[in-house]
C-alpha cells in the first residue's frame, strides 16, 4: 500500500516519502512497529516519522468531511 501511495502522490525516485503509523498495536507494541520500520528501510524511499496528532483527531476530521 505504501509503495502504491508513494507512486500516486508523485514522489520521485530517491525522494524520501514521509510515512507514519496509527493504531494501538503499532503505538504500543514496539516489536511490531520495529518490523514495519525494518520493512520500510528494506524497500527504501520512506522516512518514518512520529504521528503528528492523536488518532481521534483524524477520526474527527473525517467525520467533519463526511458531514459536509
């Protein structure tokens, strides 16, 4: 999914696409997030960043979008 979105968003070869995570498992389980990090490094082209907002913020934004 990350590679597909990377292409759809127009990131150039060699350009780092910022990517984050959400959800309880990736937030609380370091071993799971570590596996994701390793996989992204192996694929190349991604810069893993901390989430900017709590999950509820995104849910509220999406609900507001659906209401318009």
